């Protein structure tokens, strides 16, 4: 890539920021956990947000004090993902969270580079279903990363793909693990939503409705 630019860039988490797939992950994990005889509530789910599929199952098994042999583990991951995809397949572009499409269009108009930084291996499928693929200059997801948030890998790869220095990047996240990942990458974090776990973010927003990129950059400066 060429030299790093000094303009700001935006990195977006997917699940819970662009679209409310966070609830589909919750439903699918809950069904899987309960099938294994492990209780699973919203508070535990909060701790899995931004965490990879494999790491999420490891945590659920630990909470339930259960172990699975490698075959069972792989089968459980597959079952959870099939259940999750049954919701995703029903998803329509009107499930894009309020104001997100407009915000992304404004970024384009202002020339702000935009990347996706998601732990999900389903990210390309979801972007296609929502018709949002063309809004992103780069997509980094669970298929191109080795380490789960709060490791900064996904956002550092996003910054590199955009050719922007990490300290010029702003990360939009709904999960504590993602905000920690942003900070470890040397980036600023915008917490999206109401969760108390977002208190570490530099700025918090309820969502993207009526939000202008310029106004947000002002709040961050
Ligand atoms: C993250 C979600 O975006 O992606 C997690 O917040 C999820 O809940 C993770 O486990 C991995 O997603 P997938 O689609 O690869 O199972
Ligand atoms: Mg998320």
C-alpha cells in the first residue's frame, strides 16, 4: 500500500452495530446451551458479543462445567451456525439498524474511508443480504483473522487495508470486547447502544439515527 494518510477512517463492527443479528446469535446460543443442559442468560450473552464462534462455545462449556470431544465440539458449532443462519436467511434490508444506511452514504459523500471489522465468518453473506457490500472499502472478518476480540488484530488489518494509521481510525462497537480491541489497536471507540459495558468508549451514541459523520468527528476531537 502507499503512504499512510492523515484523514480519519471509520471501522464498523457488524453484529449489533449495522444490523441486529446480535439477537439471532443469542437465540441460537441459548438453544444450543440448553440442549447441552447448560443455562444461558442475557448477561452471559453480553460477554460473548464480539467473541468468535469457537471461543464462545469454549466459554459456554466452561460456564456449564462440561467438556465435548472434538467431534461433538465441531458438531455443536455447526448446529449453532445452522440455527443462526435460519434466522439470517429470513433477514431483509429493512433490518439494517435505523440511520446506518444514511450514515454510510454520508461517509462516502465526505470521502471518509470505511471498513468492516467483524469476528463473524458470516459477514460477507450478511452484507450481501443487506445490499451493503458496496458501501465498504474493505471487509475484515472472521475468515481473515486468527485472534478474537479483544485482540486488536481485526481492526489493525482494517486500518492497513484502508491505508490509514491506527491513530486516525474510529471504531464503532456494541460490545465491550470490541471497545477493548479498538483501544489496544490505538484507535478511538464509539460505543453504540445502551449497555453499561460501553462506558470505556470515548463517545457513546444510542444509534445512527440523525447522526452526521462531521458532528461525530467534532465530538471526538
Ligand atoms: C461477532 C458476534 O460479531 O461474531 C458474536 O458478536 C459471534 O456473537 C461472532 O459469535 C462470530 O460469528 P459467526 O457468524 O462467525 O458465528
Ligand atoms: Mg457486535
